[in-house]
């Protein structure tokens, strides 16, 4: 509102300089972009990210199958390649065990996998995700996790666009102020030598 008032105030003001009008229009444009373009950019980025991640969720749900594994004993070496990207902070609470499970084709398989410490005693059972060949894989991403990632992407995109708009306006204003000082210096250099001489009798 102040930007629009500034444009109107400078429109027919006899003291208006060209740089004043440009600054007012730049401010008004920045306000419009902050109100309209920033939310739109955040929404578009978040929506596209969510659509992409939801497709990944569906693909993982089709490619990764749950089965029940039974603990045989603790493993001598840690399991590799089975970290869950959704809960990296949960890794210290997990333990590598030797377990048996049934593959999608009905074959029994034994290998080293990671499970929660409270389910690591021999005979304990736990859910294990495998691919269609029966190899252990990480659990598929949950839809709500994909939505959370999309929200974060949308917010970051909106913030980046807002920072760009504000920085662009400040750059324009800075150049305008620099131009004003240049004009003032030229005017002062022209009038300076005769300053104060009028009516002094010299």
C-alpha cells in the first residue's frame, strides 16, 4: 500500500526526480512479487516435488515386499546397505543379526540384516523388506514422509524467491541513490565556484 501511495505521490509532484519515480515503481513491483509470485513459486515447487516423490513411493511399494524374518544369532560383522533414509538418527538403536526369511518365490534365505536391539535375541521375529529377488532392502518411503519433504522444498523455494526479489530491489535502489549522488556532485561542481558571490559586490 505504501508503495502504491509512493507512486501516486511522485506522479505529479514538481519535486519529483526520475529516480524517485523509478524507486517507487521498483518498490511496488517488489511488493506485488512478494504477495503473488513468492507463494506461487513455493506452491508450484512443493506440488511438483510431492508428485515426484509420490510416484517414487508407489514404485517402491510395488518393488519392495514385506516378509517376516527370524533371528538366528547376533552377527559378527555389521549389516551394510540397509540404512533407513527416513530415520538416520535411529541407527544407534539397531543391531546386526543373522536371520532367516522367505523370499517372494517361497525360498528360504539366511543373511545378515539390521533390526532393533529389542528384537535381536535368537528366535525373535521382525518385519523385513526385500526386493522381488528376496534381497533385503530399506523400507519404502511413507506417503506422509514424501509430503513432509515436499513442504520443506516448497518453503525453501518461496524463501529463495523472496530473497531474490528483496535483493533485486535493494540493488536497484542502491544504483538509483548512486546516480543521485553523481548528479548532485556534478551540480555542485558547476555551481560551487560561484556559491555565495551574488550580492557580495565581487
